[in-house]
């Protein structure tokens, strides 16, 4: 897999980089998982894995290319504060049992 195209902008209010990326996954065949994308972005930007949150991954029809959006926070605490709980669960960024509502 290869990160082919990356653009980002820094959002000072939320203390994060908003990253838009494109991944060529022709060597793997299937669309990369969120964990694989998080690891690639963390390595590319030189940050810890818990600061990278993948918001969206979309495979382009008929191609071996996936596009997506991720947020890279200045701190892991800010990521947990800003991102919705369901996005954190998808990224496995919440410790087990945390954030689960016990509805009545």
C-alpha cells in the first residue's frame, strides 16, 4: 500500500490537522482497514497512533484506490474530547468499557 496524495490543513481551534488522503492498495487487493490507515498516517506524520483518528475511508468503484479523511490531534486527550464516541469506537481509541451508556 502506498499513500499517493495527501493534503491537510491545520485547525488551531480544535488543535488538529485535517488530512485528506488517497491510498493505492493494488498490491493488497482489499480496502485497507482503519488500523492500517492509522498506522500509515502516524508513520508519515511522525506521531503516536492514539493521536490519529480516521473519519472516513471510501473505495473508488472499479479501482484499487481508496480516499479518506483523518484528524491528527496535538494530544490524545483532545482527540477523545472532540471526536464523537462512535468514531472513537471504530478507531478502537477508547479503552474497553469506557463510554458505554447503560440506558434504562
